[in-house]
C-alpha cells in the first residue's frame, strides 16, 4: 500500500483498543493501538495509528486479500530497489513536507511514500517523529521481539532490526499473491511486488 494502515477495528469487526496510558500499554500482551502523543486529531490522517506487534497475531489487521509483509518480503523489496544501502531513499517521501532536513537520498521512486511517523518506544514514550518511519514485519525474532524495518532522515538506506513486540510502530500491508505457475520465486515474485508498490 502507498500509505500506512489506519484501521481502528480488525476486519472481523472487533475493536483494536486505543491505549493511552503508558503503564497499561507496557503490560499489554494482546493487540493495541495508540497515536503519537495520544493525539488522534493531529496524527491519524497522515500517519495512522502506532500498533503493537500483537495486533498482527490475529491475522485480521489488514483488509481481506492483504497481509503484513514478512521479513523476507521486506528484503525482496529492498533487493529489487538496489539493496538496503540505497532502498530507503527510494521509499521515503521526497522533500521536507514531513521529513527533517537533509532527508538523505529521498526520491520516492518506488511509490512507497514512507513518512516519518515515529514510534512509541521501549520506555513507552513517543519518539522520532519527523526523523524515522518504522514498520512491523510479521516474522518473529524470538518470543519477545519481532523483525521491523525503519527509514531515517540522515540515511539513504533502510535498516532491519528486531524490535520489542510491545512498542508501537506503523503497519503497511502487502497484497496477497496467488501464483498458478511453478515460477513462484525469484524474478516472478519481484515483478509482482513491484506491481503492488507502484499501483496500490
């Protein structure tokens, strides 16, 4: 998708709780969302909610026909865009409408339009708005961490890190792919992901 997920309910209609209290957020082991500085009016339309990783476990967070990309799907996109050292610039919105200067390498040539929506951090404070865009992968790292991707205003690349499951990051969804050929990997997969980035 060309923008962050902005849902407040799972696709089965169940509400995703909006958790403002820091202690409640820290102890949450089920799906939850919040807004930067707990201000939905200022941040929902452009950046969407920040979700903890547990929202992904239900497999109902994305619209029907879409899913949260796995760590390997994120890597496929990065490789198609020339590798992690330059892919971030091709995924960041160009200019300084949202990103701080110098927004190194930003061209948005992929159409991903990555925005610096910040995060709810490990100490449950809100951080890095205008500096970082951070997104979950569906792939777990261990019981307490999952893989994530982030873009930074001072770097043209994209970074891959394990992140605590109870912090708040943005979510992008990728369209489900059903192949009726034997060419289910490699260039075929890359071409399909290119279509998803450029069309949706």
